[in-house]
C-alpha cells in the first residue's frame, strides 16, 4: 500500500465539479482540473517507479475537512479519475477498501492509499466472469492488452459442448 496526501479543497466535491459555459456546454472547473493533476503528480511521486499490475486495485480515501460541509463520498469520482490517469488501469478494477472523513481545522488533506494484493497481471473472462492470470488467455494481435477475452477453461468447455452438439445431430 502506497499512501500520499494533497491539500483538501471543496473543488474535489462532485457537487462543485462542473460549470455551465456559454450555449449550455458543461465543463470541469479549472480548480477541479488543477486538483486532479495535483493528485496524479502526487500518485506518480509516491509510486516512484513501482510496477502496478493489471489486477484489482484497492483504494483508501480519508477526507480531512475544515468543517461539517460536504461528504467523503463526493470525492470518490475525482480521486478515481486521477488514480486511473496515474497508474493507467481502468477504474473498473478499483475497489474502495476504506472511505472515511474527519474534521481538521488546520491544513486539511485528502489522503489517498493505493494497493494491490497480487502483482500478477490478470483479466476477467467474459464467459465465466472469473479473474484469471494472463497465461490462461489466448494471445491476440489486436486489442489493448493483446489477449483474448475467454479463458482456456471456457474455450475448452465450449469446444467440447460444440463437438457433442455437432456429433449428436444426424446428417
């Protein structure tokens, strides 16, 4: 688990993230973009070249607020987006291990922890839904990770089912 902190700002709240521009366009506020970049840089500095595997990522978020306004849940979107940009892993792999808040009057922080249980690269089989090591998937030339979406066990089970169905039908 790697932990780091950035100064807290209410700009992190999802209730203050967006602003309506001319002609009804919705955009991120400049303060939000700056805070997200600050989290990305802090995460990269804390990781310091450590390898993050394509596997489940555990996040711990502690929000230190100067008063009772807002809620810790409101910052999850911003933190997940920033960590996603820093470690280059889709946020579908993220799990919140801890989400808490506390009131700190002087110099409140947004404390973030990033951790993994395993350093082995994995994928989710699109057929059985199991998380499996990359070695159980067929290599492909296309796709972001260059691996298929169905694990070996499901491929073999599907092939056996197809052969039995084909063999049971009279020509």
